[in-house]
């Protein structure tokens, strides 16, 4: 059995794909050069690399893969390729292990991988308008059958609510501790899961009584923003490009996707809703009312929803804040959207542009 001495080289610069040809990740004896010249690398592409070996060291083999993938590819050539078919989207490292003289030198080359498809664009049609508590700093919105649940934020004013749809009145409410800033909610297996913003903690409630049952700590995600579920798995946003998958039994994060279009990695992913196999997400943008439709398998943005004009339809006041809160009614098959300190909840249909 050979015993290899490992040299780990961490590359500190990021690749900019507007001029990526010639960029190198340097080790102590070798450099790996990216030969592919393209502004936006996507999952239809093949990355081409060249091993730069100025010292003339005899290389036994090179293994390489994208971080997070389980299988290595192996080559003995100094010029080699990596197909990005089914590669994870977002910012990643290509990991190279260069074997020589009973040693292995590890090199990391950062890459950004985008969706191969341009998202569709949607507008909306307002079907109905309902009263909404103008004092609610809306963070989460979800239907369980015909029952509407809402969570609100702000320290000292955060709550979990059961709301009457037609009147907008609050039928039941559980207040969070004054030091907690409430965020997204979702309901699965007769449990209501609720996030807080920066405390690194979430809570589990009885969805009928709103009695708090337990709490859980976040993992790699640092903040709590949006929450939804597909009937088996919880999905959590944290204000970055990541959406994390949580086991509903252990509440442990079991991986994540990064939200990407064909030319951009999106951040500030906010309130989430599961709709017919896709994740619908509000994006936090102070001057635009935009939501996106996300493929939960790889993070690709398949649709962009322009909710522009909704904010102008509500009562205008000094505290009026951004669009937030998106819920899908399973029977009506329509979306319900509102915002922070909005006095109206809108039922809408989407219209492809």
C-alpha cells in the first residue's frame, strides 16, 4: 500500500468568467489552467483544463471533481475535460488531486455554474382582494386546507397567527419572546415549524393550539428567512443564494441548492412556498416586487414573476415595506401575496409574458 504525503493548496482568488481564459489555480509544484473561455459557464458546457508542470515532475495521475460530488474522474493526461451535465449550480470548487512521487498535491479552482435555460417571465392578474392587518410585518404565509397561517417579524412584535381570510382578523395568536425576530413558517405532519432571523434557532408549534412544543438549532445556515415543504422535506432560505434541505424528524440540514438563472446567482431569497413541485420564493428587493420559480433539484430559476404595481394598490404610509408573503391555496389553485405593513392580501393568477 502506498502512503501519500498530502499538500493542500487553497486558492484565494475567484474566477471572473468575463475573462476566464488563462486563469490558473497554483500549487507548490503545479498549476491548473482553465482553458474554457466563456462569460457564463452553464450545465451544457464542458470545462477544459491544462496541467502546468514547469518543474518537469513525473505525474502518476490526476483525479478531479466538483466539490460535493462523490465520484472522481481520473486522467494521466496534462489536458483533460470535465462535463458539467447535472453539475450543481452556483459557486463551487473543482478539486484536483495530483499524484507524484508518493505524494498528492491538492488544488482548488473556483468556478461559477449557471442554469442552461433562460427563465420564463410572468405577470399577474388580481382575482380578489382581502383585508390584511396593516400592523403585520409579514414574514411567512401558508394555507393548511382553507386555514390561513401567518408569521410576523420585528423584535417585540413577532407572532404566529391563524387568520380569517375574508375579514383579515386574527383568530389565534402566539407571541414570540421579545428578543426573537420572527421569520418564515411551514406546516408538515401536524407540526408548525417557525424560524427566527438571527438567533440561530427555530421553533415547533402545535398548528391548532399554537402551543410551542420544541426548538431546534440551525446548522451551516446562519440566518432564518423563508420556510416551505414538499410533504417530506423542509426547505429553508437564509438570505443567501442557498436553500437548505432539512430532515423534518431531526431538523438537521442535509445539503443545499444555490439559486441561479442563466447568468446570475441570486441572493436574498426570502419567503418560500411549495407549488406543484416547484419552490416559489419572494426575493428581498427594496425597489422591486419580484418572485422566482425554482427547480428544487438543482436551484435553477425557471420563472421570474413581476409583481410590480401591487404595492401601489395598498394604502400608502410611512412604514410601508416590501412585498413578502406568498401562499398557494390547494383547492383554488391560486396564489395569495401580501407585504410588510400592507393592508391588503391579493389573490392572483399568473400570466406568462
